[in-house]
C-alpha cells in the first residue's frame, strides 16, 4: 500500500469486527513504528499493548466503574482549550453532528448520545488496544514526537488491512488505567487507541470528515 493510500483510507473507526488480530502483526507494527522521528532521538513514547483476557478484564472493570462515575475521574490535561475559537469550534461541532447524523441521532437525544459516547470505553469492539503515555518532564516538542509515533502506527495498521480509533477520551480514566497497566507515576497517560478489522457495514464508518482547503492553512512563497 502506498503511503498516500494509507493516509487517505485512514479514518477514526467506531465499529470493529469481533475478529482477533495476530499478536505477531501488532508486534510488527510497533517494531516498525519505533522508527518515527523524535527531536534529539529522545523516543519519548511509552505504549502498552493489551489484548485477549487482560483486555476483557479491563473493559469489565471500566464498565463497573461507569455505573457510578459515568464521566470518569477527570483528566490531567485539557483535551480542548476552554474557549475554543473559530474556525476550530465550528469544525469540532460539525464533526460531532456529522457523526451522529450517520445513525440518525438528533442533538435532543441526550441519553442516546451519552450511551454512544460510552462505546469509547468498549473500544468500539476493537480486539486490541494500545495506551500511550509520556514522561512528565517532557514538553510540547516531545508531545509532538508522541503524535508522530501514533500516526506511524495508524498508517502501518492500514498496510496490514487494519483500522484504528485514537481516543483521547481515555484520559478521563487515567487513574484506573494507571493502576491496571500499571503506569509508573513519572509518566502521564495521553490516550488510547483501538485496533482491529473495521465493520464495513456500520453506518458510522461511512463518515469521512471534512478537511479545509489548502488556502486556509498553507502559505506558499516562491515559484
């Protein structure tokens, strides 16, 4: 698969097939993704790969906790700025509305949307999960490096016929994740990611989110 095909076919997948991914494939993806660039070759990423019985046990634990704490435990960082300005606010709003439109769920259906949000913590049925953390000493540059590592994983997944769902939503369960994995105290959880075979029939997987035209974000100087 060409890199451009991997980029263009990658989506945030919100429904996976109940089909296990070979451990050898997941290990191969991580082995290759470690070639991602990082300033000073710090390689600041830390990742936990969870499948099978441990993943089932973890999801059961989260489901039990959600019964009394549906909004989780709070986050250690702001996923979005408190006052998101334009055009970012409108882009985020449209993304959510377009997503719920695929399943005909209006904005007034608060309960339905809350239940759908809870599917994040089932990893949308993905048979494999990765959780990413970074040393608390690291700053913006190293967080960018972690993002490039994750992007490498997502594109390599496409090469293997897999799809992914990067999920910052897991930040609201950082305490439970920190205990279950366990994550050393000097590391901060960033997010999770589901990996698996996409359920092509699920309507949410038909969504292709908008992208701004080049003229909106690129300044090109010279011939």
